[in-house]
C-alpha cells in the first residue's frame, strides 16, 4: 500500500478541493423573476396593485382566450340573452353555440376560462393585501397601506361579482387562501353576496372620493358596486340610500360630478372617462404591448363589412331591434304577453334580412331582381337604436352607410355590433395595428362596468319595489330625457360616399322619445307596480343594450332566487324570444329547436375541470 | 466565477501530476506473431491484438502478422468478428502463433456499459446491445430512429418530419413528464442522439435495469443509452465511403377520406343550415362557378351572376401593398375538389454521404469523417440539410502508460425551423390540408393563392387556410444551427492495477431562426393583416467533467474491477427574439427588423442554469467465470432542488445503490457434458435510480414578474399609456425532491444448439414520488403551478429477444432475430386531493385522464353506444340536454338515469400490449438480403382529426365521407337511415356529436415493413487489382407496407406539442392531431466502399 500513499494523499486533497468548490456549484438562484422580498416596499406594492387592476380588461397574455374571459360579457350576458346572436358562421366558435342556445354542458371551455381567469384576478388582489404587512422598510405608511388594501378589496369584490353573476354558488377566496397554507380547495356552499358586500363596504370606507389617476376606484365606485351587489342580493331598501347618495353626491375619480352627457361618448375612446363613468375599465393601444391592453374581449365583434373581414360575432338580435320601436307617445312597446313575448315583437321592425344586394345596387328579397328593393323603415324609433346596433342604410359612425345583413358574416341576421367599434378618423390613435385575427381589433374603447345611467335605473327598480312609483318614473325619465336632445342622435352624412366629410343636423331616421307620464295614462302610478316594473326593465334593455348586462338582469329579476318578477320570468322572456325569433328570422340555425330550461339555465354550470380538481368540494349547480 | 475556474484548473493539474508521477515503468520488448483461423488455417486479416487491461493494441496485417511491444506476463487479447476471443500470456520473446476458434456466440464481445466496459459474458445487469449493422439500414436523419425494433425493452415512436427527434421510452412510459432516456455519447451525457451521424456509430448499448444504469444515479431513471463512435485502428490507413441516393413518396389517395364539393353542398342543405346554404346559391349539389370579395366600389353580383357571370373577371384586382383595394375572384374546384394534401406532399429526393478515413500506429490512431445529409421532406418546405465533421484521435506516450485524445464532432445544419413535433396540432400546415375546403382552388383567376376570402357572394369559405400558400411562404423561413459536441480525455496507468481517467466534454449549441410572415390575403379573417418578420437566437452550453479511477486485478479464479469516480455537470443558456411588421418589401435579402414597425418589445430569456455534482463507485467481481457480482452506488447533488434552510431540509442530495448477481450455470460441471447448451446465464438485480423530471430551477420558489400584456394597465386613462404592474409568476414548493425508480430485474441468457441465442427478462419498475406539475384548482391563483412528487407508478413487463443464425453451407447463411417488448403501466398512487388529473388538450374537454389504478395516458370520455333513432327515443331514458334524433347515445355509466360528466369513463389505452421488431438477414455467395419489420400491438389511437372532419357542428372545412355516407339523416324527428353511425348534420351541439367519446378511438396496432434491402458484394480479389478493399452496393425499399386498421395517416403517432411543454411529455400520447406520417415509401440506391 505504501507506494500508493502519495496518490491517496493527493487524491484526498483533490476530493476536498472539489467538495469545497462545488458547494457553490449547486447554488443556482432562480433567474428572470423577482423574489417576494424585492417587492416589499412602496413601489412593489403599487406594482402588485396595478397587476390586480390589469385583470379588469378580462384579457391577459398569461391565461385565457380574450373573448371567453372578457369582462364585457358579450358571450355570457349578451348572446345568452335576447340581446344578440353569436354571429359569424353557424359553426364558427362551436363551443359558444351551446351558450347561445342553452344546451351548455359543464365541460364547455368558455365557462372554465371565465372561472379560472377571475380566480387568478382575485388572487392578484389578495397578493396586495398579503404584501402590506410584509413591508418593513418604512416606505408605506399605515394610511397608504390601508388604502391599498381598500383598493384591492374593491377589485376582489369586482372579480367575485363576475363569478357570482355567472355561477351564483362560488367559492369565496380571501387572502388567507394560499398554496402554502394548503386551504385552496374552497367549497361553494351557496351565494357569497354577503362577502362581496363586505369587500365593497370596506373599500367604500377606505377609499378617497377622488384619485390622482382616473383609472383607480374611488369611494363612489365602491359604493356603486356595493349597490349593484345589493341589487343582485335583492336588498332594495339597503341599496336605495346608497344610490341616492351616488346620484346626489357622486363624483368620478377625477372629481367630476356624475352626469348624463352625450350617449355616444360612452362608446368612443376619445371621450371616455367622462362624468357618466362611475367605473370604467381602461383600455390602451399602441403602448408596446402589441395590442394586449386593448379591448380584446370584443376583438371578434366587428362586422364582416368592407373595412374589415373579421370576425362578425355578437350580432344584435331582431328582438333587440324591435324593442326600440316606440308608440305614438314615443314610449316603448314593452308589455309582455303570457308567453313572455314583448309587444314590440308583435309588430316587427322591417329589416333587410333576406334581401340580397343585386347587381343594380338594390337589395331585393330572395335575390330575384323582380322583387321590391329594401328601404329602411320610416316608423318612429328610440334614437338609441342606431348607437346600439348597425342597421342597413344608417350611418355607421364615420365608416359609411351600414350594409346591414351584407356586413354580417353568414348573412342571416340584419344587424351589426357598434358600441365597441372605433371611428375611422380615430383609427390611428384608438386602434392597434397589431395583428390578432385581423388588424385593428384591439381598441382603446373602454368598457363601462358601471355608468351613471345604470345607477339611476337601479334606483328606479328600488323605488318600484318600495311602491314609490312616481319616484321610479322620475328616474326613468331622467335617463330618457337625455335622449330628447337631438344633438345626441345619429345624423345623416353630408355625403354618403364620403363619410369623412361629417354629419348634417338631419336625424338619420325617424327618432322619437317621450317621457312617461307626459300623456295621461302613461304614468307609472296609473300603470301600476307590475307594468312600472316592466317599464324599468325595458328601459335598462334599451339604455344598456349590447353592454353585456341583459342575461344577468333577467336572472336578477327572476323569482327563482328572490327577484320580484315572479319565478320563471327569465325562462318566459327567453323562450318567448327564441320562439319569436324562429318565426321572424325563419329559424336562426343556432337557436332553432332549443329552449331555455327554468330552474337550470338561469345559472351557468360550475366548470367540470374545477369540480374534478377539487375532488368533491365543489357542488354542481342545479340541473347540470 | 473566475475563482472557481481557477480552482478547477488547479485541481485538474494536481490530478494530472499525480497520474504522471505515479507511473511505474517496466521493461518492454517487441513481439511479433501471427493470427490464423483454426478452421481453415488461413491468416486472419484485421484481427485485434490488445494488451489486456489497456487500450494498447494493434491489428493484424494482410498476412495475419502483428508486432507489439509487451512485457513478460502481459496477456494479449486477440479478437476478430466471427471468432471467439482468445487470451495468450506472453512468456519470453517467442514468435507467437495464435489460432482463433470460430465462435457461434458473441459472449466475448466487449460491451461499453457506462463508465467501464465488460465482456458480454461478465455482465450481470440488463444490457441490450443494438445490432448496429441492422439498425443502420434505415435511412434516417435522426439517429434515435436507429433504435426502433432493435432492442427489447425500448419503445421508439418516430415522426416522418426530416430531422425530427423521436420519442423513446425504455421499459414503458416512466412518468408523466419527460421520459427521454439519458444518452451517453463517448462519455458525454446528453439529452438526445439525433445529431450523431449514424455512419460514425460503433456501438449502441441500452442499460435497462438498475444493475446497469444505477451508476448514473439521478440522471438514469429513464434508462441509459450508451453510444460509442468509431475509433481509428492501428495499421493500414483506410478510406471508406458510405452513401445513398433515393426518393421518398407521399401517401397516396384521398388520405383524409374527404367528401367532394358537391357532396359538401348537399350536406349543407341536409343540415338546413341557412348560412352555409348561402354558399351554394344554385342549390344543393350545384357548385357556383366564381367566388369574389372586395371593395364596395366594384359592382356586386347576384347569385346567378356568381354562378356563371364571366364579367366578374374584369374587376379582378390584386394589390399586394394595400389588401384593402383587393377584389379577388376565384374559380371553384369542382369534381373531386382540390386535393390539398397532395398540393403540399410531393415526391422528393434524399441523399446522404459520409467519407471516413482512419488509421494510425501503436502510438496514435485517428478517425475523421465528413458527412453530408440532404433530406427533403415530402411536405413542401420541410427539409434537413446537414454538414458534419468528426475527428476522433487517441495518442499514447510513456510506453502506453499515458493515453489521451478526443472525440468530437461539429454539425452545421439548416432547416425550416420549429417542426420537431409542431405538425401535431390544429394550426399546423398538415391540419390545414383537411381544414381547407376542397371547393377552394389552389390559385385564383389571377394566379394568386386561392382561399376562403373570395367565396360565393363574398361570404367566407370556412376558417381554414391555404396550406399550399403556407408551405410556399415558409420557404423563406430559415433555422441555422451550429452544434459542437465532444470531449477530451487523459488516461494513465498507475502502478500495475490502477487506471486514472479524466474527461471534460460537453456541448455548445447555437440556433438562429428567422421567419417572414406574409400577408394572408387569401384568408377571410386576416385578409388585411400586415406582413411581419421575426428573428430569434438561442445559445446553450453545458459541460460534464468526469474523473474515474479503476482498479483491476485477476488473482487465481478471482477477477475484480473497482471503479471510483467524481463528476460534475453544468449548463447555461440565453434566448433572444424580436419582431416587427409592415415592411415595404418581404424580399429576404432586404428585410431587417429595423425597417418595420415593432409591435412588441424584444424579449430575452435567461435559461435557468443547472448543475449536478456526483460521487460514484462500482464493483464487478467474477469468480471462476461462473459467479458474477456487480454493485454500484452513486451520490448526486442537483441544483434544481431546494438547498435547504433553517426550517426546510436540503432536497438536493440523493443516494442510489444497486446490486446484481449472475450465475453462469453452463459453466458448472453438471452441465459441462450437455452438448446442446453452449451457454446459460441466470441473473437478477435490484437497485434504485432517480430522476429530476421536469423540475425547473425556479420550482422551489414563489416568484414575481411583469409583462406588458399580462400586468400593465392604463391606470392614467388615455389611449396610449400604461403603467407597470407585477404578478405572482410561479408558486414554489421547496419540499420537492427527485423521484426514485426502484427496479427489480430477473432473466436469463442462453445459447443453444450452436445457433440459437435467447434472452428473456422480467422486470418491475416502481417509481415513487413521480414528478409532475401539480393539478391545482384555480383558487390558488395564476402563478405557474409547481412540479411536485405527485404519485407512484408501477411498470412491469417482459423483454424477449432471440436470434437464430446458421451457416448452411459455404455459400448460404442466414439469421433471424426478433425482440419483443411488453410493458404494463399502472398508476398506484396520486398525492393530490383527486386520484387523477386530466391532460391532452382539445377543442372539447381534455382527452386523457391519468388516474390511480389505470395506465398512464388512458383516454377518458363518453362511451358511444349508438345513435338515437327518433326525438322520442332521445327524450326518454338516460339522456342529456339537447339530445335529438341523430345524436349519439352514451352509456349511462353510473346508472343514475341521466348522462352527465359523471358518465365519462375510460375509453382506450394508448399503451401497446407489446411492440416487436424482426430482423431477417440472408447471404448467398456475394448476395445479401435483409429485412426489418416493426410492429406495435394492442395500442389505441385517438383520431382527433375526426373532430374537424366528422361533425357538422365543428368549424367549416373539409368534411369526411363518413359524415356524408354514414351520417344520420333526420326527417320529422326520425332517423331515416337506421344504419347510420355518425351524428346527424346539425350545427350547435357538442354533446351528442363532437364531445370526447369512444367515437374517436381506433385500434392503433400496426406492422410495418421498415426495410427490405438487397445487396451485392464484389469479389475482393478483383477489387484489389484496382486498389479497392470492399465494394458493396444495394437497393432498398423502406416502409414497403404498413398493415393496420387505423384510418388516419399513420398509426405511429408522436406526442403533440399541444400537450404541455414538449415532445417528451408523456402524460398524453397516441393522439392524432394530424401528425407527419412516418410510413411513406422510400427507395434508395446505396454504396459502401472501402479502399
């Protein structure tokens, strides 16, 4: 052995040296990320809060498909109701069709994405709340920390509300729920309106009345969302004083007193965040994100017209168009028959449906040149119609006269979406050239999560339920009176072939809008509570059409979960809609043969993948 | 960093010093001798003569003579293919004549088994030796394909895309994540062998059990494939050329079984789908003549006009710079319609050439090779072009006591970029060959690409895209790779019985890729999109530094070898990419990114560095050539796991032991007299290995990050300004550690009747603490979920291989070899709250459920039992919302009287019952014939292509004849064709038609004739006159037939990139999203020439 001793000695030395050097070898810090410690200061807290806000637009490059997760709810609140059809070809986005026709099963990808997206957003808000106590460097005062928590609780409330509207029975995930704590299999024993109300109450109490940045929630935004939660919770008397406070004292984050201005300003990126914006979701374009901060939820919802070919989704329904018809008094034909069919659907508004553009430039029925060319109807209409849907022969912003059905993809419905569409003249600043399916699909049009008209009409609902019908009427009339200003109507082009030359002062159609009570017998007190209720509901349908609320409003009204309109109201309205539609449109291929099942389709099913992963903790909604 | 480098340098010097100073120099003399064959007494040319225990050796010359410096007492080991190896102890200075006995078995073959090499008969672990001559017959650009059907216990799934790596499983699917084995190429550990030139390969051995592979510890859990490349041999300089030229043919016929445009129009009317009926203004079965779409300034045409009006042609306008001005017109394809598959799949040439030179003397040897590969894929725009150079050298000094050298190769390759598995998804070029409607012509009336944009009355023709346009446009995409791999080593004998070895090796990899995005004016939705370009670069490097000491001694009947070693590995990398759009021109010679408008900021990625540090030892002991013991132990430290802190223990270090025993029963006296039994060895082993799976270096930590599209927000209002925000990016779990693979192996090897070699093994592999991404409810938030030890898995199976070989007479000999691999996987435990998780994405639900008590990758969905024959039937019994006449009937699995998610069940297992390979070789005089077959039995394939083609409710596109011929026809709520098997054409119902169900599941068993080769070897006597040693020419056909019931392109389906993170992700496989077929016929003409 002796002769190897030198080797053994050297070898041992070598091994020791290696062992020493390799202590460091295995110490590889994570790259390309920040550790939690780096964020434990004011800048980090601010960043986490912005990160929580950034989920409001319902689109993230981190998760989800924008139109499945979008906060504008055009799918869940829009096409699932009588507002609109899915649009495009009948077989495009086949998983959206069962949502439209209420044959949805719990494995549908849309509802899972919506769920997951909002859960992620909730945890981003919780991250803010969890971070505050970790900040020890003195950069965050107690007051600042409390305000950040209040803002986070506002956001957490918004995201929970998105889920509660959809699924009603959802887990409530607060800041105590973490991976590390292992308590993440949160059950859904029932509605969580009380928890959402608690979050908004805390936010309302902790937030200032104005903010230095207009995108931030202020006290009144929280108060409005709290009121909205009470509306879903059917606590009208609790909501009423909040709504009155908002109407009397409410200001936007920049301090502007709430007011109803030009209707169209709510749908134009150049005039967004005005005095009507109780809480707006901010959208930006050309900001270095490749369009990812734009209004991507609506990115498929452009007409397949001459200026874009994509993608023709979210086409307003015939029923919605009909709802804008007014009677001799300029009031909507809102009364519903025993089958839930509105009077307006009994005298349908003529449309270009079924007419084909012939080589002589005329639209003719059935494609035969011997037919009668289609001309836009001359009957009296609520002026909001042409800001809500694109209609044949009416100026479509500054893009030209709308082509009606020829602009709809699939050519089976006559109307086109318009509220999410930007002005041609503003394209350079309010649309993003980045390619999605097509260019300019990301826009800077903000989404009005709550606008002032919303607040006023909620109060009208509350007054109806407390039998203060005159007050309810006054609120409805406030909203209607704004549209009596002819300056707020759609006007004809100076030159139809050159829309950029601007508009005349001539109304584009026969617009009329009257006030309730202006003519004897049309006042709420005379109509009685039930009719007044229906009148308020119809006012919301007209005022907020194509804004993603309709399905959830119907759900709210229904007696099934405590609404005042009687059990089965939603089923009646939507089955009436589908039956009418079948008759008027000759059978929309997606809706044809389907019905809405009362007691089931008011809610979306809990996504099956989440039920599977939570292994028995999540309970499926009734009927699924 | 610098300090540690310095330290490493010092250590290396120390080691080298100690090697040199410890040399024991003894007197050597030069011996000469001759090697003859005992059968014919003729000289054996090219026999290897080596001093035992060293790499010192020579080869016999043309007269069978050799000369070598030896010391008395040295043992010469003489070997030659086809003869038994003989050992002769050198006594004095005599002239030695060595007579070799012809061998019927290969027991004395030396097999490289990792850090050491062993004679085959001394191996106690499970080692499969690939017959490299058979394996190399399949022309391939990816050397992993050589393994298919060549070694029992190895399952290989190949892609038809040129240059695409294969999916390799050793002894079944060993986990949910990465299941690729470890490749050790000339001692360098790496993740694949696809770039090694097949002509450079000397041997491939597969280490299957713990007895053989446990020495690789935490890297070896998926099995180990050891590759050695050819080395120069002392003696004459030889130059050889191996090459072939051939052609490959695409699959023929209506491969997707699609209906023609006329049938498709009839279907629209059958469905009563008004929107689609509008595409056929002339009525069912009448195909309009023209389609158009364009600006409103151009007159429009009524239905009749579109059907026949040639006036439309005068308005045709194509404006490349402003698609908004386009007015495109196309003339529709009638009859069979456009066969999109064959617009992009074409017959193509392929060639491969390698020149190898080698030689040397007893002090140094060298081998160099130059390779050129140019394989066009049958799919236009796919190709693999490679230039490779290898240099392997060995030098010896100080009387052979110190040896050093290197093995290394450089590859430069070009291809189209990014198609290593990317054809397996719905957005790929191949998918568009069934998604684009056959009514669309390849070109429009102006010679530009046809597409969905110019439809009848301006309506879109589905949302498919023109695959031919995509393929042609892809021709300007380029990926260039430079890849260097190899090692340098030094070895010294120390005293009499020790050998010290040090090797530093690794890889350098650089990829540059650029891609031009053309305006897809032919598509409806993206008609106006601007052009674009992107570039990216990736740089990766890693090294292995391995140091071993071997003690080897024979005393009496004891043969002992002990190995000790230390090893460290480290890797680094970066990635960069940038893009822009709106270029004035897309001329590839013009486009530079700064000429366009950037859309997103450039991105760069630091690839998480990794390091491993290991200590290991191995003992091999043989007593009297009868009793064999092997034992190994390895201790590994892995940087990927949490290093520990005050409250959480260190997760980085693990120890992996193994032991194996073998008994050569045939050496026992009681069997010595049994003449038919040439050899019989019983063996068994048990040991533990590990694997670090898909754990990334951030797995232990909860981290935060930002992204403009994911965390920034316009908090200031306005239209164009955003503020930075943060989000939780990863959820960390510091308690995670490696998975442990416990492998038990028993088997025997026998040679009988002088002609028959057989080997049978049974194994059980228990994987504890399987690593995979944790399935978590979304309530935990949006950070990336950690990889955790999710559960346990058990694989069991049999490996069987047998060869029968006979030399019937002087002219005729043949051999027939087969190997069969079986495995059975069973998930025995899952640690999450659910006993399962779902994976395998689709447009509907996940396709796969990995559940306790089931094999990995089983398909999960509804069980179809028929078609509802009437609305009345659909409304009664166990049914679901929306069920109608013509919808699927599903099995009420839980018997609760309704069909819902709880009725989903297991509907097919993609794991084969067994896979098998058959190699047949025969030679008659100078002719040789060989055939290779490969088969897989009992596996199910999930034909997801049917989602697109078989259901009317899914997107418009090519639709299958099954939907036309076997689709239910419903009149007044009753099915009028009771034999229908496909749901009725209806447009809004996933449940009842396209939902994940047994409808998609098909028998994926197949048998492929992979190769048939006929060759001729020219008379060496004649050749020598012109200076040639050997000339062999052959013709060969590949994939001459595939026997299968599978209706898709190819039953052999590589995992899809659509499933999680990469090609080796195995939680879901056997799903056909439209894979690049690997059963296309090839015909080649090849030459092997040596002079």
